[in-house]
């Protein structure tokens, strides 16, 4: 019997691992949410994609539906979807961020986005903005910081 050398190649992917060092089903869903959400960067607000119209809540609903997560259609109702995340620092990619509408004095939800990533102490989120279309913004922007209401975990 003769031995022949076998070359084994391992690829390292930049995936975020769960706490056990193993990707969970939820981790994979979160990665898929971001990958799919980023495909629409730069598209205008209320962009029509098939029979979907991407205002903020329509965009969130459509993206989450691609990983079989069902949420309601409006920002007013999305504040009740999933489970509330009490500490914003515990938010994860794919969680829904809920904001007041353009009138800060009104405490009703009026805007939503998806947690994109943390960089240091700064939380970035992807959303459909009236002025910028599908874009990534951060929570240190005073416009969003003062309107923030809560985080909803709809994946775990």
C-alpha cells in the first residue's frame, strides 16, 4: 500500500461566532439578514421591489421575511414584535430599533431600522430614510439618539 500526500485547505470566513464558539441557527439568520439588507443600500425611500414598497417598516419586514422571521407591517406595531431588549448594549445584528416619528414630542413609534453592527461604543443600523434611502446611520447622530424608543429581538 502506498501513501499519497493529501492537501487539505481550510477557508477562514469572517463570521461572528456565538458564545460557545459555534455558529447557532440564530447567528446564521443574523448574518443572512445583514447580507440581504446591504444589497439594497442606496435604493430610494419607498423604492418598489416587486410588490413590496420600502418605507422603513416595509423594508424591515421584507428583509426579515427572507430569513423566515415574520413581523407586522407598521412601525407602530413592530414595537410589539419579538421580545424587548432592555439594554441597548445587548442588541445584536438583525434586531429592530424603534424610534419616535419626526415629531420628538410624540411618543408613538414612527420609524424603525435593523441593528447592523457595533464599532467600539457606537451602534450602527441600516434603515430606509426619507432623505437618504436605504442607508447605514449610527445612534450618536442627535436626530436618532433623541428619538430612540427601544430594541426588539425578533430572531432569538
